[in-house]
């Protein structure tokens, strides 16, 4: 009998094959399920383990960091610009300070039409076309909730008109800041300097420079002491929303204001001296004992307040086109040949080198011959036989031609540097020029030989010399005291005196007293003895006696033909006339003050520069001690 396919015959009987197959399939399925369950469980366990690890790392190990980041998203810390330190004169008079600056700001998101708001604003407060273009440009560049300056330096009347018309000016608000102000304007512009927005080269890592409206020193004391005057920024903590808009102020920490700087200049003396000089003239008055600069007048000048609101192109062109260079401080940057004011240095160099004695006499016939060249004395008739004292007194050129020939240019240059000529004086006025005292090596470096005739000319302060009025005043102070005083302007920083206010702060120059006394006595004779070149400029009675030296430097060579025809310098155009110089100190027996004066194209030192020096010293005495006026001295002296 044939069995169905689900059964089969065995020795033990008939077996159900279908049941065994089913059982086997179930066992196989159960194994697959178990493996898959184990695999899935392993994956799940690994995933939960990884999640647990990450949660532990985020919440435990890095929880504080992410909490800080979250807090920073909610809070915004912003810097606050501190008030800039003031600059005071020696009498604590403010010469550079701060004043409130009322400004009109525009918040673009508070107005539906920026153009219409600006149009309305310009009808209330005049707004130039370039100002409107700037505002619209700033609005496009910034987020709409960031304020943009529309107009600065508003008057009370302008603010009142804006407030009255506030309903018609959506987005306009009044804000207050500070701006730099210079009460003395052009009188102290070259000394105090001015401020301006920082440029790329000014960025030194100070976050304060990133603030809008911040100013940095651009010239003078403002630039030299910029770090001290700048102060340190404060901070305000604000709560902001997701787009950075301020919700409220949470905390405020005021910054540290800049420190005040006290300078040595006397403002009234400075103003008085500037009122006495004309264009192209400079006067420097120093305390001869400690080097403090009491006045440094230069004409013309400029108003530094103009830089607060920005210098227009027209104003800048006017300044730069002016041949009198109002932006340049002639006292520190004007370069001139010293002329006869240099003869004391040559005399001291000759005494130190022992190429001449004080009593040795040299004959002056009115000229000095060197080979085929003839060098003239200012006195065509000559001075006869003169010793060193007389040569300085009457300013004999021939005497110093001969002395320079014996010395050589390098010895003269070495003594010049000891007196502060042609070297950095390190005064607190960035950009001050050191000038030039030539040497043989300097000339040869230019590919030109140094001739003996060059040395002769330099013996009377002509030739390649380029010196400033400040360096000549420094030379005079050192002649007066015998100390290596250094000119300086800073008296105190933050109320703390700086070094250099005492005479003993400056070392002796190491020049023998007998030599210095001889030179000082000769300078006394220049002003106070019959035949001196500045006899007409003696100090009035009650002010003591001034010692000094006149000088005249050519700006155009006088030819032999002109001399033979009877040269008259007063007939020349002004720009061809010689410069006039004078250096001096007073009182002679106890020097307190040194002065230098240079009058561009002033014709003669005795006629133009010496009277100004006398007046400057009188004003100085009047400012620092009372002195009764005295009689004037009759004009009986010679001029050179």
C-alpha cells in the first residue's frame, strides 16, 4: 500500500515526517531570533552607553563651559570709554580738557522711512548733503537697531528744536558724549597737539581703540603721553535677546579716567610772547637751571579744535598751501644756520684743544684770505687786533675763521654735540628734529670731499649747519649753568613730579670754570658794554643784566660784485634778506632763564631778534617775580 507523502515506512513502523520538519524549522527560527535579539541588544546597549558617556561629558565634565556659553548668549558685555586725562599748564590751568558733546542719533528700526526722517531733520537742523550721505551709508552697513550719529556738537537751541519736533522725528534721539576742547586754541597748538580717530597703525591690542568715538593723540603732548591720557575702559553688562537687541542693563563697572599731565609752560607768558611776534618768528624761553620750557612761541599756528569735528578739504588745502607752514612748530622743526650765536662753542673748542689762548690776539683787516678765496668779515673796515673776549663782543668773523682753521671741523662738531646741537633732545614733542652738525665723515659719505674752506665758513656758524631754536636755547642754558640740562615739558603725571625739576638732576658738563666764565663775560659785554652788538637791548633797571649773542645768517650768497657796489641788504626782497638770531640768559650773575629768538628774514640779530629776547625776558621776570620798570638805554651799539 502506498503511504501519503507526509509519512514514511521505518523498521519501527510509520513516522510522521511533516511534524519533524516543522519542529526543526521552529528550532531554526528560534535560533535566528535569539541571535538577532542579542545583536539588537548589543547595539542598544552600545548606543545607551555612548549616550550616557556623552551626557556625562556634557553635563559633568563640560557642564560649566556650556553653561557659560549659554549665559554669554543671553548677556552682552560692552566696553565704556573713560574720560581722557586733562593737560594742565604750570599754574594748573586747563589747556586740553573735555566737554559734553550733545549728539543726535538715528535708530533705523524705529522709523518706517529713514529718508523722510532725515529730510524732516534737515529742515529743523541744517544737514549738509555729505552728512546725509554718510548717515544713509552707516544705516545700510549696520543693524537697524544700532544707533547712527546724525549730528554732533548740538547747541541748546538745536536740541530744543529737536525735542519740540520729536513726534515728527521717529527714530531720532538725543545722546551725550564727550569731546576734546583746547581753550587756548592756536596759542598752545604746537605744544599740546590734538587728537583724532585711531588709524590702522594705532591699533596696539587695546580694546578701547575699537570703541566708536574714541580719540588718540596725533601730535604734541597728546601724542607723547597718549597711553597715560587714554585711561582704561570700563564695562557694562546687558541682557540681550537672540538678535542682540538690548533688553536691560544688569551691571556697570566704570573705567579708570586718564591721568592729568602738568606741563611746564606758562600760558599767559606764551600768549604774551605770541602777541609780540610776526609770521616766521619763534621764541623759546627755558628755565636755565632745570631745563623746563616756560614758553615756546611759533608764528603762525592753527586751531586744534578744528580736528574735533573733522578738517575739511578746503581747510587742509589752505594750511598746506601756506608758505608760512602753520602746522609746523618752528621752535622744534624749523632748521636754520646758527650764525654768530655759534661762536661761543667754537671758542670753547679752541680753548679745550689748546690751539689758542684767551689772551692771544688776531688781526682783523676786514677779510680772511685762504689760497685764492677771500672770506669777508661783517665789518668791511675790520676790527683791528682782537682777543677772544673782544672777538665775541664785536662778533669778529676773521678771528673765528682763523680759530676754525686751527681746530678742524670734527673738534668743532664734538663740542657742538656736548652743547645739545645736532643730537636728539628727547623733548616730549614727537617729530622734533635733531638738526645737523656736519663732520668730515658726513661730507665724505655724500661722495664729496671736505675742504679747508668749508671748515673756515663753519667757524662762524654758516655752511651746512641746520639747528632748531630749541637746540640753540638748550646750548644757551648749558653755557649759563655749566650743566647738561635737557629741555622738557612734563612737570608731573597724575600729580606725581617727574625727574628733572632740580638743578642737581643734571650733571656738570666737565668744562673748566675759567673757560665758561670767559665766554659768559664776553656774552655780558655783547649786551652791556660799549661796542657790543646788542647794547640797545639791555634789560631795564631792576631786572638785572642780560648776557647774549647776536647772529645773522645769509639765505642768499652775496657776490663780490655786490660788495664792491656797496651792498645794502634792506633793498633786497624780504625773502632774500638774512635771518636774525639772538641767544641770551639772565641774570648774568645768577642765571635763571635762557632765551633764543629767530626772526626769518629779519635782516640783523641786533635790530630784530635781540629786542624780542629782551622783551621775552622782561615778561618772564614779570610772570615769576615782580620787577619795577626801568629806564631805556640809548642806542649806541653796533649791529651785526
